[in-house]
């Protein structure tokens, strides 16, 4: 029987090395530079606006910073895992007295902490401009969204083991999850509705797919900064959704990791 304290110590060591890798690759400085470039671009967009300049600037920042966070977190997780696999680091770790669960759990914890830090760095321009309660809730939601991307990226990189294929699947997963509410609305619109079997099957399939995907359209919404701030109970439900979906993706990645021969 595995000693829980020893198991936790191994997970913590793997997580610590994951944090150190992000720091040593100068990832925080890259993120700061990207956030600064987007902030300067938002100032340019603000200067073009005749009215509602602050709202337009916040709308631009909210959309671009959100996608930049997802993009950087996705590429960092995929690149780190593939680089470790190519250097035979994964085989070396799994060849010693470390279980696959300990390895993957350490990676998940490490990458979630890194994703939270990157979310904070990317959200700094929003924190400086938007009101504090709304901007803080926006930051928390951004971190939750990044954690789902971490779990999705780990699952895809373990399953496909190729950068382009895994990155394409993660970004397609993110964009589809973001747009799924609109797709469901369009599929059930009265202008398209008819009594044919094909339409009924299509509408059912779209709704079934929407149930399988996380509702990312409810995360990190721009209107939280511009109109009505999100209520904390709603943010709690989003936290629960992110936790459950990340746990499911972790279980799927762990199953695939045990299935593979190292």
C-alpha cells in the first residue's frame, strides 16, 4: 500500500519542477510583453472611438487577453509535455518508483498554478482599468477557463503525442465550446425549423454535443466589465463546472496514460 505522505511528496516535487520550467523558459516575461502590447493596442483603439472610449477599450482588452491566455497556456502545456517526452524525461520518471497517477497529478497541479499566474499577468491591464469587484471576478473566471484548457491540453497531448494535431484539437474544442450556445440557438431557430427527420436529428445532435462540452460562453464575459458584474453564486457554479470538467479530462488522460506502454 502506498504511503500517502510519500505519494504527496512525489506529486509536489513534480509540480515544483513544472513551475520551475515555466520560470526558466522566461514564460512570465513573454506574457508581460504580450499583455503590454495588447494594452498599447487598446489605447490606439480607444483613441479611435468618438464616444464610450473606455467601454470600447475594455471590450477589446477582454476579448484579446482572454484568447491570448488560452493560446499561451495551451502551447506551453503541449510544448512542455512533448519536449519532456522527446528528451526521454517521461520514460525516466515512469521507470523509477513513481506511478502514472503521481506523475500526471503533479503535472496537473503544476500547470494549473502556472495557468493561474499567467491569467493574473494577462489580466493586469483589465485590473487597472475596470472596477475592482467586476475585474476580480473576471480574473477568477479567466483562471478557471485556463484550467479547463490545461486539462484539455494534457488529454490531447497524451492521446495524440503530436504538437499540431493536439493544438488543433484543443483550440477547436475551445472555440466550439465558446460558440456552442449560438450554434444551439441557430439550430433551433424558427426560420430553420421544419418537421423533417433530418432537422430533428440535427437539432438533437447539436444539443447532445452541447451537453458534452463545457459552457465556456458563460465564462469571462465582457459584459461583466461593462454592464452587470457577475454575482458570486454564479461564479461559484462556474467554479464547480470547471472543477468537474477538469476532473473528467484528467481521468480520461490518466486512463490513456495507463493504456500506453512506456
